[in-house]
C-alpha cells in the first residue's frame, strides 16, 4: 500500500534545480520533492505521496492522522520497523 503521509519539514535545499526537503515522519526522515508546494517552510507539515509533497497541512490534522495511522499499524507497513 502507498499512503499519503503527513510529515514535518525539517530542512529545505535546492538540488539539481529542484526544491527538496528533509521531512520527519514521526522519527523516520525522508527526502521529499517540494515542486508541488514550493511555498512550504521549515516547521510546517506537508502531505507526502510517493516522494512528493502534495499539499500543506496544519499541525493538529497532521498529528491526528499520524496517530490514526500508527494505531492501525499503517506507518510500520509504510516505513518498516525502523520507526
């Protein structure tokens, strides 16, 4: 399964003319493309699907979604046991 998962932007940099971010998904950090949400800022939450941030999200909604995914075991399924 491939979820759209909220995560918090922890850094932003340009790489090969593409805006990229390190995004924290509750302890798992992944590199994410910000091409679809170039106005995202460090500290904000974004919804990520297959390596692309597809929208910004408020913190409470992100936390609620992550808690639900965690309870259902979907985060472990998506990110593996590294969490």
